[in-house]
């Protein structure tokens, strides 16, 4: 099955991670690939590896990530990491490398669940063609599930998926100006 977590709210990656933990607890081999995210300070980057779930990033990260991770600095929301990953000169080769990595993993791995985190950004910015994503998903051996995450997932995918979740905020501390908290939001 193919599941999508999209929307303007927080929790898309977190939902995918929850499903990854459930799958792994049942002996299902899980792989997570993040598009246009890299070497950041997010807790999942470190935790997933400790739990035996590989999380491979194809993106440029925050130059302050080491300090943010240790608590010596707080994310200012400057957006530098996002701007770098939106530059076609940076993003196109990274996404192409991610696609080739996935082709190899689908052919050679025995994965039961593959998560494509933030894949909507690569699609929406034109760094990944919809046809290539559909081809990758079509390569799947029997029993391989997919989870696709990211804001503004193209509805063109709707006919191909079994689950589609829209996560939208009704209320969140960030809306009141409360900064993100280490160990909670990252």
C-alpha cells in the first residue's frame, strides 16, 4: 500500500516514523529517505539509526546543526537550509542521487516499508518528475509498502494511493510565537 501524509501542519514525518516503528517491531525492514533535507539537528536523524532504521538524507543541512543539536544554539528560522535546497544547481544532483540510491535499494534490498520524506518538495519544485516517482513505486516487489510525506503533495498521486492524510493545524504553540522545543519539535 501507499500512504501519503501532507498538509500545512506539523506531524507528517512524525506520523511516518510512528508507522516505521510499528513495522520494525513486527520484523519488517524499514528504509527512510529524506529529500532536500540534510545533516540537520532533528532528533529522528539520530534516533532512527539507533533503532536500526536507516535514514538517508539527500539535501544540504543547517550550518548550525551541531550547535543546535547540543542545545548551544536555537534554530532562528532563518531558512538558509531551505533556500539552499531550493537552488536547482544544488537540488537536481541531490535528487538524482536519491533516485539512483532508491533504484538500487528496491532491486537489491528486502525492504518491507520505504518512506520518502519531503518528496513533495522535490516534485513541486520540478526536481523530481512525477513519472520517475511512479516508476520507482512501480518497481516495488510484492509486499513493499510506501509512505510519502511533505506539504502540498500533488493530488495527481491520489488515484495511486490507498491512504491520504491531510495534517492541518487548528492550534499550535508556534502560532502564538512560542519557539520550537528541543526533544519535542526537533
